[in-house]
């Protein structure tokens, strides 16, 4: 994928790592939602980035409303603003 920016050339890119709160260094999926949050699927959970902090979502054994598995394979947005998360 090629990324380009138009304008003043003052585009800032920041690399996130486990030191910033990312749950794993292997990112397997990424999407930006309708509110501008970045979502990263990793080998150890789902991560939501708001531009400053990372919030991690993981499987909680016995909690059927949590992720079924921590190994995220795909994140897909739909037209209603929902994210669909695929796991192994």
C-alpha cells in the first residue's frame, strides 16, 4: 500500500509499540472507525487507539460478551458504524 499526503508536507506519523500499550508487536488487522479511532488487531487482543492512549480488549474466560479469542484476524467496519471482529 502506498500512502501519500497533499498540502503543506507537515504530515506526522507515529509508530506504536508494546511500550505504548499495544498488546502485541504483531498487528494483523487495522481500521479507522467513523469517530476517528484506530483499531488494531493483534496476536494478543484488540487495541483501540485515540491518538494518545491504547485501550486493550481481550477474552475474559466465562464472559460471553468478551472476545471469543485473543488472536484477531480481521476487523471490518459496516455502514452502521459497527466493527466486526474476526478471531481464530
